DNA sequence: GATACCGCTATCCTTTTGGAAAGTAGTATC
DNA sequence: GATACTACTTTCCAAAAGGATAGCGGTATC
C-alpha cells in the first residue's frame, strides 16, 4: 500500500482543516489553556484563580470561565456560605483534551530547545565572525 | 506508585504551561494552519496559495509566509524565470508538527460530533416540551 | 450605619489582528 | 511607449481581543 500520500482529496483536506479549526477555536485566546491547567489540581474559587493566574482582570476571567463552561470543560458550583462561595472544577469531558495538550506540550518543549540551540549556534558564529 | 497526581508542583505546571504557550504561539492566528495544510500536497506559488485559500489578501499572505519561514516551517525558493516564479514548500521540520495536528484534528472531529448530537438532543427535548 | 468580603458587572480605552484598495519593481511582449 | 504578468508593499481602516478602573448586590460584623 504505497499510496498513503494520495489520500489528499480537496474534500478530505477541508474536512481535516475544519476539524483543526474547531479544536483551536475552543482553545483560542490568551487564557483558556492557562485556566484549564490551573484547575487540573482541583477546583478553585474565583479569587483563587485570579491569584493563581497573576494578572487576569475579573472581567476577562469571568468571560473566559463562561466560555469554558459553555464548552462543558468546567462546572460552576455555588455554595450558600457567607460570604457566598463559588467554585470552578474541570468536567470529565475536559479530560478528552489530554492528548491534545500533551502533544502541544511535547512539541513546545522540543521547539524551545531547538530555539535555544540555534541561539547558541548564532552566538558561536558571531564569536567566529568578530 | 499511586502518586502520579502529586507531581503537580508549581514549577512543573509553569514549565508545562509555557511549553503549551510556545506551541500555540507559532500556530496562532487565522491562517497558519490552513497554510501548512495547503502546502502538504507539495510546493505552491504565491498566487496559487492565494487561490487555494480563497479570501486571503496579499498583505496577510505575505506576512504569514514570512512568519512560517522564520519558524522554519517552510522554504521560499525563487526561480529566475520570466516572470519570476516563487515557490513555498514545507521543510522537514514542519513534519514535527504532525502529531500535534493529528491530535487537534481528532479532537476537533469528535468535538463537532458531540455538538451535533447535543443539538439533536435539544431538538427532541423541545418537541417534548411543546 | 459604616465597613468588609465575595463574586462578579459596566464603562471606557488600548492594543492587536485582519482586511480593502491601490501601488511598485522587474521583466517581457505588442 | 503602453500593457501585462508575478510577487509582492504601502496606506488606511474596521473589528476583535484584552485590560484598567469603578461600582454593585448580597450578607455579615462592629
């Protein structure tokens, strides 16, 4: 079967492209993945997430949490304590992202190593050049 | 060894997060992945890419191609024909993205199926409700 | 009644991203 | 010398994303 490469019909390409776009669509923006990773150690409250992420403003955090809830990556739970307690926790569905996130992490790691090596090489070349 | 979950130190989380961010950084924007997928069938010329992608303007295409070239995902080759011919082709390094793209595609596909099923369910529930 | 805490929302503003339209450089043909 | 072709670049503009700052509603404590 030497013809694996020939499966690139225009339709299948578009299907593939749309699937990739769908995936990136729900992970887009500056905060989606940081949020998901932050919640992987267990549920957190609104203010705890804010502290954990550092510089996110409440407006943005609120919007991102709503987006993630709509995509069923997390659940919002309200407890009638005083003052009220609201927690956000990852759903079982969010675990389906594991392989995607793993591959992004693996690729990102080796890409960064590659960049560092290039910089070293550039530096050596400069030394030689001067 | 039942403590796999306990490996979530703050430092390792940040390392993971940064790696994921690095990966998404080079794939960001509306056109990076469409471009890479378009070139997977072989090199294309500037105008061919434009036609293939449909609605991209020359300014954006030029910028995106430069970004991808900087990241060493593709090579720009100039042929001294008349008029000049310029082709863009994927590098060997771009193949390192294969697993990332595969996982995005797989996840995107099942996510879309899931959304379609939800819509069907919602429709049935509306029918029952009226 | 003033103050404090939580979980937000509202308003306004800046930055980033993407795009429309026109123009340019080099070469060749009529 | 006008026109055409490829591969862009330039200028100007609109939309989207992100952020700073202030405020609100509910509850409790002093």
